[in-house]
């Protein structure tokens, strides 16, 4: 069975983003929200992180529209 919740090191490894970058994206609603696991522990749903990474990869492969002059 795979992990349901990922902690900080795993999320950083999966996304390549620092804590501060992820925090800014969370504030803008552009990254999955963390969940409180305990008084001093947070994590992210693994499936939400995986889906976010997939969506980022797909959006990077979309053709860029050319500007009209």
C-alpha cells in the first residue's frame, strides 16, 4: 500500500519547490493545501500532490499562442 499523506521532505522531493515557494502558491490557491496532522505536524494528501505535478507537466507542454503584430 502506498502512502496517503506526504510530509515535508517527500513533497519537496516530488515538486522540487522550497517551503517558501509552496507557501506562496498555497496562499494564492495554486498549490494543494496542507492538512494538520497534529499540534506540530502537517502533511499533504499524496494524491493531491501527484495530481498537481501532472497538471503542471501538462500545462508546460501546451503550445504557446503566437502574438499578433
